[in-house]
């Protein structure tokens, strides 16, 4: 009996095409796992270049440790992270995260990494100001948990390619990726970064489809989220 040829899932094809077009993106740029965590909070609603300036301020002032951030005043912290925007709100979120890290894990990231991933995700989501995208960024990029991060670029690309409806939930869209891809941290990391890249360069609010690596798939027929 002739074996049926395996059909490559559409998301695998998209990944390979983006990787061939752009190459590795080397995410997440940071000197430590803790810096990635803080960066994930600071990058909410702002461009990465602003986060880099805020992170540089924290390092220069000796504040890039859980203990230092626990002790620093909210006012001083807010001033240090001012370049990231919404700095007073984000100062409160950073403080809340650091309190959680110290109270739950004594500031020990190795202890944190030994926690069951589902439990850890629930704990992160219970911290004020940390939503699914931030929690999953911390899990994937800082703690090497194979979980796919969903952001606005991902939603826009998949919706324009008619793979998902415009208002699909975060969890359902995440499952769409994780059902089609092997649970590998390196792949999830690279894929998310590549979607951000194509989103910034081509899949903008007003699309620029010429020269887009994914243009070839724009009118294709693929399995979709129902």
C-alpha cells in the first residue's frame, strides 16, 4: 500500500520562508535572564529602542538585580525607566514582579526554572500588570519554556493570510501554532522574532506586500482556525 505523503503544515512553510529571507534574529538581546524579564515588562506598548535606553539606565544605576529593584524607591525607578514610556505604571509593574520573584522564589531564577511551567504561567498571570504576552515572553525567552508568544504582528499576519479570524482569542491562536510546530524553544523563539520582522517591514497597518517573503502564500488555501 502506497504511503500517503505528509503535507507540511502551513505554519512550518511560513517559518522556513521567513528564516530563508531574513536569517536568525538573535532574540532576546540581554546580558542575563533577569534582564530579559525586566525587558519583557518594559517593552509593553513601546518600541524596543526605548526599552534599550531604559535598561541602560537601570544598569548604569546598579539596579538590574531583584534585590536592588526591591529596595529602590518607585520614584527613582520610574525616572530610570522613563524612556520606555508609561514609566510610572511600569515602575509599579516592575515592583510587583520583583516582589513576586522574591516572595515566591527568593529571587532565585534557578528555583523559578524548576517550577512546573503551567503553575509558573498561572503565577505570572496573577502578578499585576503581567498579561499573557508578557508572561509567555518571560517563559520562552528567559526561562526556556517552549511556549509560543502571540503579539499584534502575529495576529495581523495570520489574519491577512486568512489563516485566523480577526478576533481569535490569545489562547486559541497560541494553540494553533503549538499544534502545528514541534515544541522547541529555539523554533518558537526564532519564529516569533521573524513574525515581528515581517510585521515591521511589510505587514504594517497599511500593508506593503511587494517583496514580502510571504506574498506567495497570500491567496493560498490553508487549514484555518474555525
